[in-house]
C-alpha cells in the first residue's frame, strides 16, 4: 500500500527527474553566474527581487560579500535588527551590526528589508523584569520610532509584526498568547503598524508568518486565521502593505491549493506578497531515496526539485514581488542543528549536515541556485 507520505516523497523525486535535467546541465557547464547570469538579473527580468538573509559576521568575509553583491538585489538582517540584539539594555541600543548591513547594501545598490519590530521571541533579557501593562505600549512605540526612524527612507520594507498567530492557543481570533498580547492586548498589532508608518512612511509594512504554506491540516487552519487577521487590520485602516510568507519548507510536504488560496487571499486585500525566509529542510529524506546516506548529489537534486515545485506555484501570481532565502550558503544555515536521521547500518557513514540553500558550503552554486533561476525565467512578468 502506498501511504500519503510515500506518495509525496515519490512526487518530489518525480519532480526532480522531470524538471531538473536542464538545470543540472547548466550547473555542470555554466561557470559564469555573475552579471546577466546572476539570480537578481534573472529575477529583475520578471519584475522580482531576489534576496537573502545575512548574519553580521558574514560581512567580514570577503568571499561571502563578493557573492552577496554579485547575486542579490535585496538583503535582510538575520538577527541584527531584532529587539533583543539591537537593544541589549533598557536604555542602550546597539546599532553597529545593523548599520554595517545597511551601509554595505547601499554601497552596492542593494535594497534592505527590516526584520523585525515585534516578535514574541528574541526579546531582550531585561524585558520580563521591566515591561508591565503600564509601560509596555511606550516600550513598543519608543522602540519602533527609534529603530525605524534611524533607517527612515533606507528600507524597502519592514516586518512590523512577526508570527502573531497560534491557532492552538485557543483564542477565537487566532492570536498567539504572546507577551505583547498579555501586556497590551490585541490592539498591539494596530499600534505597531501605525507607529511603523509614522517612523518610516515610505517603507512597505509587512505582516510575516510561518506554517501557512502547505496543504496540511495545521497549515490550512493557520492560513485561514492569518487571512482573517489581515482582513481585520485592513478593515481598521491599518497601514499594512504586504504579507510575508516565510517558506521554511520540508522535503515531502505538498503545496498547491493552499498556497494559491493564501496568495490569492492576500492579493484580494490589495497586499503584495513576499517569500521572506525560503529554505528546504531535507531531514525527511529517506535512506531509500538516495544512493547512499552521504550522497550529496542525490540530496542536492531532491532539494532543487522542491525549490522548483514550490516556486513554480508561488510565482504563478503577480502579487509575489520578492523571493528571499534564509541565508546564502549552507555553511551558515540555521538548519545546521537539524540533522537527517543517521543510518542504522554502522558500515555506512553518517549523513552530512543539511544543504537547504542556493550556495554550497564552499560558496559554489548548488543545483537549487539553477532551479531558482530557471523558475524565475518561466514566471510571468509583474
């Protein structure tokens, strides 16, 4: 009997077999990936921005920054602009890392996304002892005005609120029971967006969410709650311009109907759509799907096939304006801590770290790079 999971895995492999011959041939033969052959150049031809997340330490690596400047038209700080890192003390901001990214980007004609003003994670260590129901609103608005004001006019967009939906928390409105909700109430979202617009009127203001991309039951429920939130915000005349779909996706997942309905729902509200944190978690690749546990070529083909199938669906809609991967190279991926299961055969080597991004650990273009470029070429112009 073929289970749903087996079917999905077989579908991914079939996608690889059918969609990747030209991509892999390009990977083997095309050594020139700069200039007109770069990701951003191919994206630009379709009215898209291609970007990636960047860690502060990456900017000290000349090899990394050379690839970054050559390939991408949009960058986002991986951590440097989050509340905790940028405000380590109640009366102290640390802007060095964020400034370095913004300065680098503008020196190389690269646009910048801000990530993020409001999140329930990576809050400063002082927050739990200092923030109260009496002062939380001021802490929130002061933070947004200070950080947003510092980069006023320099940002393509800001993730104003990140991950505010958690259906399992049981609230009728679907909101997560976060510190911001508990201290301020549900209108913290409206406050955040209005304050962000005041701080930087030209930035595209984004609501960013994860776990809303695929056709699984949990994602469908969270997708519906997210669209309901966006409708409420728009009905209240909140300055909201875009939905960020994080797109941390897994080998073996299915998408199509749910992803299309999500994007169409955002478009119907007059919103742009950004794919903000794309990567492919390959921990679910089965031993039976690869020639050997450490066969990087097989893993790379599977990952590239997922990029092809996911982006082909997402980029059908002209509402999608940008595609950012959560990192540039596998060497720095946050998924490094997520290993595929080791083989039970002691004679086989352990499986290698994950390979979820368009550049391999040596900063060479992976099959995923060519898969992305190929899908860009086939996307409708927007």
